[in-house]
C-alpha cells in the first residue's frame, strides 16, 4: 500500500482495553472456529479481523490480518472466546504491504472457510472496475460495493466503495467466494469515503519470496 496515503487515512484497527479471562479451564474448552471475517483481539488491545485461515507449505496453521494490528510476537485471542486464552501469535508484520501472518495453535483453533454468509474458496487476481466486491468485518459486518481498482498504479492495492469502520482492519475482500484482498484503511469518513486495501496477489507473492512461515499459503 502507498505508505504516504496510509498515514493520511483512518486505519481500521479499533483500540480498546478488553478484559480477558484468566482461562484456568482453557485446556478443557473446545477449539474456537476461526476464519476470514472472525474478530480477534491483538495484545489485549487492538480489535481486528482475520482475512483468511489455512495452511502453508510446511503444514502450519496460519492466518492473515492487517499489519498495523500488531507487531511480530503479538498475542492473538479469539474475540468470541476470551476464556480460551492465547490462540496464536503474530510471526511477521509487514509495514509496507500492511499485512501480518499469524501462526495459530491447532489445538485451540478449528479453521473454517465460512463466517456468517462469507465463504472463501480460493484466492484470485485483484478486483478491477466495475466489479462488485464484498467484505466481512468484525465491526460493520457484511457489506458490498464497487471496486475502483488500483487508482494510484501501485501494483499492490485496490480502492473500493466498501463500508468499513474501525475494527474491520484485515477483513477479507471477495468477489463471490474468491478472496482478492484485505481491508486496510478508509479515506475521510467511515462507510462514506473509499476503502483502500492490499491485494492478495501482492501478499502471496511476498509470503513466497520470504520463504518463511506462510510461504505456500492456501486457504481451506
């Protein structure tokens, strides 16, 4: 994403102090379902949204979200089940593309490809005008709008007319059930100004080039 632009817009990570249960019986709890559109709490502070979840080439259970939600080492708690405690950690946070890789604990997380009415069946090319895209965010839910495309010719971001608010950061942006990008920011006013997000093509290319956790990622 164009960093000068990103600094000028309102980022979609809601900051709030969230009391978390001690989780004394967490080991006995059932794994929590998580997928693209699920809400997470990062370092007990930032509320964000999972972009997608799946496996990398090494068979690790990993997911993606917006990079400004946290730094490498940040803890992840499922918003819907605080008592389960930490279910994953950030292993990489990229400030240029504004995406982060989460490695989840497979004993605490059941990966799903459907959250609400949002289903992810694969990864596709960036959306171009006049395609209609939809997103599933933990704050504003499921909304759709027209894709404007790569307005600034960055080869890594897409502008859309999606309604997004704080906490929707990382939300999956889809054409049908094909994941094409994530929510990173909005210009001006939430749900009025355009949304700007990193494309999945740019993220996947970067993951593979790094050759670490997340390389060879494929959603469920």
